[in-house]
């Protein structure tokens, strides 16, 4: 055992480091440690870092729409239904939607029971009017016949008085005078009878016009009711494909639905060569839209098909749609070209391009934060993190344009670092902030190609 201890001590004395060796070991340990301390905390995970990109930038508003024909022939309930007293009419039967019909083919049948009572009522009124007309005609004939007979009797009486007057020439003066008076009285009575006859004739004509007008009115009303009832068999006014009409609540009019004099549409025959997509945009995005903006359309029925179009109109007044909490504005998109596979009622996806920049710097939306109304990003500059103020421009659903504060390929964090509350905000120079108006979010110009100024830090 003693011999082993002596051997160990001899070994330690043989490998004892010198002063120079100790200094070298200390330097080897301190230099890497100092480098690690100067480097700072470890950089963020690469999955939470994005680079500033330069390239084309577009802002689109994506909505769901429905195809319909820009021009169509409307199939309606018969005209004159209101005059016939048919305010509400029920569709008894209608051909299936999508049926190809020729001009004159039966499209729908309306329930005639709504006019059955009206038809009977008008027919009885017509019979009564005819009876009144006939009675008035008989009364007038009898009255005028009696008046004519009285006039004839008076004429004979006047002739007798004339003869008596002539014979009284040789009589006493009093007898002669009496004969003259009798003759004058008979003459005046005849004149009055003739005048009364003219009056009675005018009265008879007026009475006949009155009952005749009522008779004609009942005849016309009966004809209207008959025509309307005949029109309850609705026929196609032109060839085409039958498409049901939608009511105010979005439901289609089918068998059992009601039509009225104010909304007489039953179905339509659309022109399939001229189509448009009708969509509704919320009040936040509608201010981005303008007539003439390009639109890319897709079909839910065929996602591989892509169509092009342009915004044709944007409603000035919003409306409350069924099952919608906020007001929306109707937007019509004209589909360019024609496609035989397009059908009214197909659901479309409309990507409306509201802004297009040829060249712009942009980052993901998640990279931009805001404090006190000042937008900023966490910029990874080498081994340190800088809280850098930026000036933003237009944005879309995923990215936002950076006008000032960053350069291409700069690295920005998508989430704040752990010590973000201890990092001071680096502001842009006042001259840079004042020289360029801030474009907040989606307030960029509509459409066209917009040049973005080069980035400045």
C-alpha cells in the first residue's frame, strides 16, 4: 500500500501544469463564454420568422354569388286578374324547373276556384242587366206609342173644332167667339202633346242608354273573367328553359305558391348567352368596390372552371337579407363570354380585384402590431430584436404592404418575443413620417396599378 501512494505522488508531480499552461486553459474557457454572452439570447424559432417580400400585390374581396340571366322573358299570370277580382291566385301545377319548352307549350295551371264564384256572380248580374234593358225597352215603346195615339186623337179633335169654327160664321157673335176659343184650346193642346212627345222620346233614349251601359259593363266584365279563366292555363310566350321565380324570402314559386296582381311572375325564360352573378357584399368591404373592377369567377358545380367578369353595378343602399345580421349591398358581376354549361341558380365564387400593385414590399398580417396608433414590427437584426415603427399600406386577407421601415428580405417575427415589453420602440425619422401620408389598411385607391415608394428606414 505504501508503495502505491508513492507511485501516485510521483505521477502528480510529473503532470503538474506550469503557469503558462494555466493561463492558456483560462483563456480557452473565457473566450467562448464571452462570445456567448455578447451574442444575447437565442434567436426565435425559424417557424415564427418571416421575410419581407417584394413583388406584385393584390387586394381582393371574395364573395359567394348566384348566376342569373341578364335578359329574360317573364311568364306571368294573366293580365286583367285585378279587374276580374282575382287578387290572389294559387299555382295548381307547373312543369319541372329546367324544362325546355317551345312557344305555346303549357307551363303552369292556376287554381280556377278563386274565380268560380265571381264568374257565377257576373253571369247573374248580366242576366239581370239584360232583363232590365228589355223592360226599359218595352216601357219606352209603350209610353211613346200611347203618346203618339194621344197626338192623333188631338189632331182629330182639332179638325172638328176647325169645322165648328167655320160653321159658326153665320151664327151669333157669342157662338162664333166660343167656336174660336174651342179651336184655339184644341190647337194649343196638340202643340203641347207634340212637345211632350219629344220630351218622352229623349227620356226613353236616356233610360235606354243607362240600362244599355250597365248591360255592356256586365258583358265586358264577363268577358274579362272568361279571358282570365282561360289565361289560368299559362303558356310559354317564347321558347326557352323554364326557371322558377324567387319570392322576397328567397323561396322559389312552385306548385302551391301564391301569385298576385302586383307580383304576377310565375317563371322566366332566360337568355343563357348573357349571364351575370348577383352577390351581396358587407358594408365594410363595399367601399372598396367600383364599377369596372375585374372579377375571377369559379363554379361550385365545377371548381376547375374559371370565368372572368367585371363589376357592372354596386348598390347605393344596403338591405337586410334573410339570415343575415348586418346590412349588405347588392353587386352585379357581368360574366364575359358565353358558356353553354352555365345555368341560372348556380353558386359562384367571386374574387373581385379591388387593388393591384405592380411592385410592393409586404409582410404577413401577423407580423404587424400596433400600440398607441403606431404600427410596428419586431425586426430581427442580426442577433438582436428591434421594435421597429413602420408605415403600412393596403392589406388583403393575409398580408399588408410596408411603405416605410423595412427592406426586402428583412426578417420579422410573427409573434412577440418573450421580453417584448422591455424592448423600446424605434421610431422613424419625423421627416419620413411627415412627408408621406399614412395609408391605413384598406383605404388604398380602387383598381389599377399603384406604385409604392421605395422603402426607407
